[in-house]
C-alpha cells in the first residue's frame, strides 16, 4: 500500500511540475507574441510617420514655390514653424534659407573666427588656430598655414587620416579636423552648413548667434535688429538690413517632425537647392533623418 501511495505521490508531483512547465511555456509564448505584435505596430507607426514627414516636406516646398502675391504668401522660409494634424499624427515643419548658416567652405576667416570665439568660447589665439586648420583641410595645396595643420601634423597626432585638400562634404566632417573637440563641435555645428555656398549670411533669417559672428556686430545692435526684424515679419514687411550681411541663397532647409498617437516619432531633415529650371526645379542636397 505504501508503495502505491508513493507512486501516486510521485505521479502527482510530476503532473504538478508538468503543469507549471506548460504554464511557463504558455506565458513565455504569450509575452513573445505580445512583443511581436507591439514591434509590428511600432514598425507600421514608424513607416506612417516617415511617409507623413516626407509629405510635410513636399507640402512645404509647394507652399514656397507656388506663385503668390507678397500679401497672400502664407509660408516663408524664415524659420517659423507650421503645424497641423494629419491621420492621427501631429506635424510640425519649418523651412529656412540655408544662407542663415555659416558655410564651412566659403565663409571668410573673420566670420569663422568669430564663430569659434563667440559660440565656441575659444580665445583669439585658439580660434585663429582652429580657422587655419579648417582652411588647410579644405584648400587644394599642402602648404601649412602658420597655425594650421597638414598631413605631417595629422601623422604626428597619430591619426589614421589626413586632410583631403578638398571642400567639406558635410558639417560632420568638421569633427575630423585636428584640434576639434566634441564639446566645441557640439557648440558650433548647429550654425554651420556646406550647402549655401555664400561668403556671408542671410541676415533675414540668421539666428542671434550667427548674427553676432558678423564682424562689428554687438549684442545691443543684434538685439535691436532682431526686434525690428520680428516686427517686420509679423506685419509681412521686408526685413530691415543689417551691416555685413548677405542676401538670400537658393537653398532651403526643411525640418519635418511627426509624432503619432502611440508616441512614435520621426524627423525628416532635407536640404534642397531651387534651380528655377522647368524640368528639374529642385536638386536634393540632403535627405536625412533627425
């Protein structure tokens, strides 16, 4: 009898363990299926956000190029944000003239130096050294500027690359220039471009930081100009002039941010050159993700 009871007890334990094991397997399977369902949902939302962002850029382009009178112009490439709801998503899009940024390839030395002094926080000597290194990176020769850096300097720093002696292809390339630090790059990069191909900046849309980089600019003069510029824009009047500034470029930068109802977000960053040609009115310079 005891043997029978022991066998029944063992069988009961086996059944209990099997039940627990099956419950664990079922629970794991349920969690896996839930994770897969969430992943699939997120993938769909991400794709929808991407399509909506691309559509927002295309709408912004249309609003900017469609013929309108100055009074009827609803959209302008002046950095203001346009927002709307679309297919359950919140959309924010901005357009700004690329001339609002300092061009790494064409900006004069004074503009670049003031950028590193005012925005980057370098002293005059270190800022001049940084400018010389940038020019040595982009110029076509191997002649070293007084405080610059050419191939032998990169070898001495044990770097596996050398200056290409060609124009910067992207702002990110600045991070490879000898003497550039992550903190300095993070400070100046938002104010730089490689697409405007202008020596000066468009003061109609330039930020306060960029305006302060214009030789001769002061805090008082810039703040006064920004107040008058904002008033002119609000009244749809031409922007006042600012000494040392340049005109508009033919390049626009678009930033389209989309947030879906489930929290999925996507940012499209596009830079396009307006050619004015009938067959190819726009040339894509950059089509990236934020």
